[in-house]
């Protein structure tokens, strides 16, 4: 090249070099200098800001969470991407499936954070995760329909040891027992509840009624008596307790009436605590113990499609002759996948994993948006702690030290990735 051409090349590169210097080199240099300064920026603080990286509780929690992120998020996203890429090769609608899996990549971190903040909402009527979880739970362990039911004034019932309610007097065969309760809203009564009915006496048996002793309207209805329009506690469990043990039990019918055998004669009647168990409200996904896995789950939802597309591209470059040769030699599909496909995809898997590792070291948006204030300290990561130290706590020196520390963490991973790419290019 002549000197003129070299000058032309420099002129063409100059705008890019200016931008790189202004947007990359200068901020990095300024951050390094600022990390050795005190809070005001006018004095030299030495390594005090860096010492705080290992003594401040918030920063240590953030560092621990970053380790969890780096270990699990790239691994799970890459593994799911590999599974999706391999399986979609075998179905006719694989392209449509890839499109659906990749679509979250088109959503910003902010939008994804808002979506998953709603998904993880504690209220099953709002949060999809808890709606599914509660639905599965209630399929096998139905919640009580009477969590707020309790005895009213002048009730024959009193609180029982261990929960539930117990009659003050013993029951007698042939004499119907009234077990009135209040506290359940009409719209919360079980679907099978019918109009309450007074129990009829049966020779040799203990009968009774348990019902909602409340009628709308001031001064309407008889306290302790079954009135028209009042509903029976359908499904309420009633036990006969004699000398501390249950001798008989039954459940109330739709009209609240129940019948116990002769063994209940002379026993106390108990409404056990299971009748009043509060409904299962799901899992506290955004609580201190689960908030980090929950946020990682939202990240995997976004980035599994990215991993799938890159791995699918690598999979398309694998010679099919090798796969067919392995099958001819007697290998089953699992052995072909484990001993042929995965080793041949190792360079692609390494690039994807390392790229995601660099990405999660800088994760900020999802944690900031999804984790509520009550558990944000438990979900803290280095990028979020940098923001909090720099803006919320007005400690730019410590924030700069965190940024430099993050840069030092990213550089080895980037160097490994670049080295591998160059080695692949030489082949």
C-alpha cells in the first residue's frame, strides 16, 4: 500500500476510532480513575473502594448471586436450546416451533420483567404460576370452603384444643343437635350448599344440623334456629369424641344435616380444624428464598431461543454420513446424540455458553423489575448494586470500583471466546 492509501484508510477509520474513544475508552479510563477517588471525587482513596467489595454485605450478596447466575442460567439455556434444536429437526412443524421459542428475544428486558412480575404474582387470580400451582395442589388436596367460619353469640360451640370447635355439652341419641356458625360470605359458600333444614330425630342415632346462622336484614331471623334462606354447610366434617378419641364421624349433607351412629351417644361433637383450613395460596415465588431462581427462569425463557438458533445452525453443518454410520454400527438414538452429535457441536455449545456467561455477568433489568423491594436485597447482583451505590446511595467511588471489577470478570471470558473463534477460523 502507498502512503496515500494508508492515509485514506486512516481517514475512513477516524470516525469509528473517535466513537470508540468517546464511548468506550474514555468511560473505562474515567471509571478506573474514579474508583480510586473518595466520595466527592476530589481526594485519593487508594484501595478503600475495592476493599469494600469484599466487606460490604450487599456487594457480597450480589457477588454470590452472580456466581449462581453464571453457573445455572447459561447452562440451562444452552441445554434447552440443544434439546429444542435436536427435536425440531424431527418434526414437520419445527420451523413454527423455533419461531415461537425465539419470539421472546424480540421483547425488551423491561417488557419481559413486567410480564414475569405478573406471572409470579402471589395472588392465584393474577399470577399464572400460582394459578397453575394452586390448581394442581387443589386437585389432590382440596382446600376448605369455610376458612373464616366461627361460632356466633350464644353458640353451643367453643374453641377446641388443637383447632376447630367442640360442643360444650354431650350429644344424646334421639335429640337433634344444632351447630350454628357465622363468618362465611354468601358468595363464598360451596356450590353444593342448599337451604338449611332442621334435623329430625332418629331412634338410636345422633342427628343435627350445621349451617350459616345468618339472614340478611336487621332483626331478621332467629339466633340459633334454622330460618328460611339460610344455607347449610355442605361437606362440613363432624366427629364424635369420647374420652379423647374419635368414635364416629360423618360429613354434612347439602342442607347441613348429618347423622352419626349410636356410638356417638354421650360424646362431644367436634368440627375439626381441617374444616377451617385457609385455602392454599401457592408459592411465594418472589420471596427471599426463590426470587433468584424465579428471575433466572425468566432469563432462560428469553434466551433459550437464542441458544436454539445458534445450535441449530451448527447442527445443520454436521455431516449426516457420520450420524448414519453410527446408526448402522448399532448405536441407538441416545448414543448417537451423546457420542456423535454433542461432541461435534462442542465448539458451538462453547460459544453459546460463553456468550451467555458474559451476558449474565451484566444482568440488571430483570432483577431490578421482577424482584419486589422486600426481596430485592436477596436477589441483588453486581450490576444492580452498581446502580444502587452510584445513584441511590450517592457513592460513585464504590460504584466505579464495582464497574471495574465487572470488567475484570468479563475480560477473561471474552478472551477465551475470541481465542476459540480465531482457532475455529484457522481451521
